[in-house]
C-alpha cells in the first residue's frame, strides 16, 4: 500500500516535528506543516505550509480545507503534548482519520481521571499510588491516610511542571495556597495529591495499532533528588528488562481500559519490590531525544515512520512478540546549566548526538524545560 500522493499533516513545524515531517515524506506522502512561527524549521521540508497556532483547531481546519482537498489527507499527528494533542484529536475526528477521539484524549490527559478509572477498573499487572483530589473541603484525616511525604502535582501538567513534595501539613498548606496557585497559573481543583512511592523509575515507550500495544523500549530514569524531580538521565537497557512481559501485559490492559485505538504512548513507572506503580502516562511521542535517537539506536525502528504508518493505515514493522535483545548501551544525559560554548562543543564532540533545548535556563529549574540541553551516548555491548 503506497501513499499515492496523499497528504500527512504535522500539527507543528518546530524542531521536534521535523522527524515526523521527514518520515512522512520518506513514505511517499506530501506533507502539510502547521505552525504560527514563520521561521519554524519544519516549513523548509513541508509541501504545504500553513501559518496558524496549532491550538486554534477550528482555524486550522478551515485553512486546511482552503489549502487542499481534505479527502486527500491520510493522517495527522502532533509530535508535542497537552493541548496540541487535543487539537490533533479534534481535527482527526472531524476528518474521520485514525487517532484518539477528542473526548477520550481529554480524559486521558487528566491525571485525576486516569487515577479514578484505574481505581474502578484495576489493571492486574499495574498498581498505582494512593491519591486524593485537591479541593477546599479536604479532610485532614484523608490527607493523613496518604501520609507524608506526599507528592502534589497538576492534573494536566507535563514535563515536571508544577510538581511539589510536602513533608508535613505546613508545607502542604503553602503548596495549596492561593498565592502558589496564582504563581503556577492553576486553579485550586487542578491538583492531585499522591503518596510518595520510593523505588526505581522506568520509562516505557510503545505504539498502539488497532487497540494493540507494541512495546518498543524500557529505559531507566535518573532524576534530581528534589522536586520537581528533573530528568537527568535515561539509560538503555533497563535494569528491569526481566519485567518486560509483565510490562507488556500491563500496558495492553491499560490501553484497553483507556480505549486508546492508535498512536504512540509513554508511561512512567516506579518499580518497588518488582511491583509496577504507574506514575503517569501520555499518548504522545517520548521527548528529549528518546524518540529521535534512543529508540532507533536500541531497536532499529524509526518511531516517527511507524507513527505515520499507524495513523495513515499503512502496513507497519511492529511485531507483538518481538524480543528485545539489547546489543547497545545507550545513555541520554541532560545538562541543566549552560556550560559555555567551548565546554559544550567539547561535550558534543564526544557524544553520538546532542541538542540545546534552552540556552538561558532558569536556575533552579522549575520543570524539564529549564535545562540547557542533552547529549546522547551509544556504546556497543
């Protein structure tokens, strides 16, 4: 099955969307890139450029209909997160394309909804921390049931934005104060409280096709010791590779419970005594060079090409029972502060790949966005 001159839409044309655009073109699609930034690097490679905010999905839909015959659009995706995923879902649903329906996407992006659903419909292979939705009438006894320390995080946050730790009631009251809500630009009911699980963190990445989950990688995550727990390293292969079948089964159950029909998925777990505690998940591409470099180096699979194949209905290279035999050791190291041009160039020269995220990061970092960049190291086993 060939693309036959059809279009594939990239909702976004930034540096993170370039691999998606190039992969779609490599499969024979004409590409449409949409971004409000006139200088977005993805425009250089796209067949059609549309200048519009990716969050204005109604305007995007209108401009798509003016630019091409929308019946020639085979698929759409946004290699981003949050509201960008909602926009892509809205457009895909309107054009009757493959993807997650808008209402389902809204539910999945709400961490509180996911917690409640998994409480009502437990997944046998997966546990989750005890939790409580933050609201003005919370009882002290309910908070005491969670115990201290506990984690406070935004229901719709991403990239470690608005993640706090409270070790006692006074610090929790400060976190839940109107002043802090205002600083985080969040509402009082937009947080959840969770018990803190001590253990090792892993990141699971995979693709869903027709409600079937295909495992790609399991990586170990090293984070900073203090909140918001900034990602510092990702390592492949994971020390918990032996749990891959349990993880695969758990993710398949999770996909079925959440009713995810197609697309990439990233899940973060804490492993404690071989028990998997789901911290959060999102139907998005893994960021920070994992999708672009780690996955292809570890598996030989071009993640973005497979995303296009799945969402455009082309045959994929995904195998349900593919055994991951790690032949390489791969490490992504995140550089928090700007080391200076000379030091960075020296680091880059010793790495497989690297990228600057934020040349002027805030110190101390408030989220993953407040890091200078990352380096990828690949070694044969």
